């Protein structure tokens, strides 16, 4: 079995950045990807035609660590952006093993063996760049497993009121895309946008797109503090989701509850994904469970992986980058203390992580 310098799990922005940086250092590598294309996670989560922004966190000055992976300034639609990156991959001669789902990672003397459903690959160092792709549980009574997690086809919702759940960028993108399609079709059925919290958290670029849609006459109804409650089948055999929109204390122990019920085929739950804690546990990576007084960024009960400043995990030679460590991780300081770090799930961030990790691998392999 050939031994590569680096094994890369995932062909998203972080994984491809690892490959390009490895080429720069003259290191051999392999990439496995469970999807059938590069950036499969972005393809699956972005609505059709969604613009891709070269967003750089406020704390950074830029430019993109690897310019070839940066979205163009004209904010291309996701399809155009992926096509552009596929051209980069072809021109750079980056070979990717598609449709290979990662199963396990085992230590083998001075290297690691990556096991997939169809093969085994050996590398001196491994970078986990598979993102955060485990759906968050909707947390309702009954069954709600048929609810969509992304917008596949806007035309399926023309003529029907649609509920979008979630308070972040992904939900805002879907709301804007649905509203635009309905407006273009002269469809006045509304798009309901619900969130458990009173506040929505979206970045400036997404807010601008959504604001433009509202100004153009989009039928968007916002439901703040709305809680998904029950997933059930009605008397006509239709799978429905009921959300609680308001509670009023009528006194004497009586509470009036107002709710809305939507067919699940017209509900899209953009409530995000959770980190691959179970995979990290299987590999044996150290994690810290967030409790009150320990974490300020991560949610209580969340598992945060422990990383060095170069994104090396508790196992020497294994690195974790990009969405796999978002929205937060625990960094080991030089003096041995721990500090919780916020980690934005952006293309820029994944690329920057990859460059730092591969630079560190190159230094370690040279010693």
C-alpha cells in the first residue's frame, strides 16, 4: 500500500486548499469525498442560483490565502462558482476519489490508514476537512423526519404557503429565493419565516439580498419565537408540522395557545448541522463538553474538539479544519492552558485553516 504524505478527508474548500498547499510544498496526497462532485456540501446546502460571497471575517484583513479558491467579486451563483473551481482542480491535476464515504481511521506504525466503504489509504498525516454535516434534531413530538433540509426546487412551492424554519443565513437565503420565485410567478401565497428566538442572525450580504426582496414586494411573514411542536398525520393522511406561534395567559391557570399547521412537504428546516462529535470520539480525539462556566460560545452540552494553534488534534498527525470545528473549538495555549475559540463556518476560514495545517505538516515531515 502506497504511503502518502497527507490524507485529506473531504473535497470542500478546506480539502481542496489542503491539496493546493500540499502541491506548493511538493507533498504527495490523496482526497476522498463522499459526494459525487467537489464542494458537495455547498451544492447541497445552497439554493439554486444563490450568490457566493467572498466574505472575510471582520477580524481578518485578507486577502484569500489561496486566491484560486476565492469567489469572484461579482458574487457568482453557486453553480458558476463550483464550475470555476472544477476547472482549477482539472488544471492543477488534483485527483479525487469520489463516492467514498469515510468509515474509520487507524494508527499503523508511523502512519495512519483511512478506511472507506471501498478501500484503504495510508498517509503520514491526515486532515479532517469533511465539514459539519450532521443535521440538528428538530426536537418535536411525533415524526418529522420527512421535512426538507434545503430547497431543492422552488417550483414545488408555487401556489402553496411555505414555512422556513431557522434564524440564520441558510434560512434567509431560502426565504429570499422562495419569495423571488413566487413574485415572478405572480403567486401571492406567503413565505412564513419562523425562528425559536426573537432575533435573527444573518450577515450583511445576506441581509442586503433579503431586504431587496422585501422592497420589491415579496410576501414574507416573520414568526418570531415560534416553536415547532408536533409532527403528525392528519385525517386525510397528510404529514403535517404544527408550530406554536403565541401563548397568552388567560388567568386561573388557563393558557391560550395559537398555532399554525403546515404540510411537511412545504416546510424547510434550515436549523443547521452539528459538529461530527461522534466521528471524533470514534477516532479517539479529545473533546470537552460545554457546561456553564466552561463555554461562552459553544452551546451547553456541545462537544468541542481540542486543537493546537495549527489545528492539530490531541493525536499527533491528525488535523481538523473548516466546518468540522465550527462554531467553536478549544485551543491549547503554549503555556498549557485552554481557550475557547469562535470559528466561523466560511469558505475563507476553511481555506486559511488548511494553509496553516499543511504548512505545519510540511514542517513536521521535514524534521
